[in-house]
């Protein structure tokens, strides 16, 4: 049998052998045991393509160009169920990662936009207006959005720290007092 012009090769979005019939068409299966979740990805290796390359991206059989890493990060954040303090910390880390990724992407795109627009020569009736200045004004708005994405990540870490300070630490201190142990000494200078 030939598929995509190559003999004995499975189609790109074929379900891997041993996968359930009800699974997604990209070959991704999800196995859960208690609170631990494992994602297993089965993809056929194509010509000139490492496993899981541009053809293996995304759920639901969407083309690789329509799925980005941000989609995966957002999906991860949406799927977190709050059952313990570890889930809250996992969500904070995922939001921080998303914010950092957006910050980098938007910053690079702003520089790219600035480079493209600064080379624009304009029409004869603009009377020599500097396109570099206008390009900086336009790309500055995208840079502001990049900074907002950075603040998103920082805000998630602040949320995790506030959760630790207001919920976890008081409970740990109460447990130590109940068991008769002294609380851990705090940092002091000049006291003996």
C-alpha cells in the first residue's frame, strides 16, 4: 500500500496501532492515574520530518499551521482542576510560562514590524516624512502589548506567592503549634 507516495507508510493523521477507536485522529491518547496525568504522543515519522513535527501538532486533526504552542498552554491552563495546593501552583507556573512566551513572541514581532515599516518610502505627496519615526510609533503599541503579557506572567507568580503566604504558611504554623514544635526562627540581625 502506498500513502503520500511512499510504500508501507501510515498516513499522517492515522490512529496508531493499539489506540482506541474513539481517540482523536492525531494519535494522542491520555492516561490518568490518581492525580498524575501522562500525555502520550504517537506520530508516524514522515519524509524529512522528525516525529511530532509540523504534521503532528494539535488535537482534533487541525492543520499544523492553525495550532501553536500558545493553544497548548491555554488548553493546559483550562484543564487544571483545583484539588490541592499543587494544582494552584501548577496553574501559576503555566500562566507564567504563557506570559513569557507571549512576551517573547510579541517583542520579536514588534521589532519585525518596525523593520518592515521603517523601510517604507511612501508616496510623493508625503513630502519626505520620516518613515522610521512613524514605524517606531506603530511598533510601540505592540511592545506595550508584550509588556502586558510579561505582567500576566508576573501576576501569576504573585498570585502563587500570596496563596502560599495567606493559606499554606498559616496552616503549617498551626500544625506545628498543635504538635508542640516551635516555629522556625525568622531572620534577625544583631540579636543573640
